[in-house]
C-alpha cells in the first residue's frame, strides 16, 4: 500500500508540479486582466473586478484548507509542499480585492475608507479578515517557524479557520442586501466539511481515551 501511494503521488514531487500550480493559480487573474483590457467585464467592470477577486479569495482559501485533509485521507504527503503557495495566493487575491475596493469604490481616499469601515460592518469584518491573512502570509516564510517554535507557529496558523469564518461572515453580510445566499451556503458547506474532516482526522490520530481496566492482579482481586 505505501508503495502504491508513493507511485500515485510521484508526479506531485516533480519539480515542474509547483510551476504548474503557480500558473493555474494565475489563470483567474489573467482572465480578469484580459477582460478589463478587452471590455469583457460587462457594464460595470469595477464591480465585477471587486466581486471576482473576492470570490477567488474564498476559492483559494478553500483549496488551502483542503490540503491537509486530502494529504491525510489519500496518504499523499507530497501535497504539503503546495500549502504555502496556495495560502500566499489566497492572500494575493485578498490584496487585489482590497485594492479594487479602495481604488474603484473609494477613490483611494483614506478618510472615506475609514468612514466606510466604521459605518458598514461587512467592510469592518473584511478588513479583519485581511489583517489575519496578512499575519499568516508574513509568518509563512523562514525564519518565523524557527523564531516562534513549532508548536506556537502551528497554533498561530490555525487562525486560518478563524479567517475562514470571518470571510464567510463578510460574504454573508455583503449578500444580505440582495438576499442572495446561494453562493454563501455553498462556501459555508465546503468549509464546514473541511473543518469537520480536519477534526475527525485529528481525533482518529489521537484515538479515543480508554479507561484502564484492572487485571487479575488489581487491588480488588482476592
């Protein structure tokens, strides 16, 4: 079985695998740039860019969260080498989302952005989500794991689930005005499944707590 798994995951260890994933993660951005240059983003390209970059942030976040459950379920240890890249692309699309909002909606007016954050809860939550992603992105590089220590670094990066909850809340409040929750429910379902898979896999690794049973030489034996 281990040999079969190693053979199945051999392509993931190939040097070109990361380059291929990098190119695939750039495709949505290339499509948006092409659409903006050719007038293919509809009647309101600014809104389309803001929404699309937000959608791709959530999709990249789901892919990042899926790495560990898939790695453990499929026995493909090689998947771990793609986790940081996917996390950084999540941050990259979140940064583009923020820049599109600040530039197209707010005209890069810092005072107007501050007022909008104070007045609209979903913007406030969105900024909080970005702040968490920023911390995770910065500390994903060496030498932060060594500086923080393995356990503290891992505990810090479990904030990605808190980040996912904030992102869903931001998305929910944004869609609440139009009462359009179909996509919100899809992303919520995906993230809940991934979180439950992570919890179950961790529980399986630890194993149930067993109550010790006294043997024939226990203190109650005659």
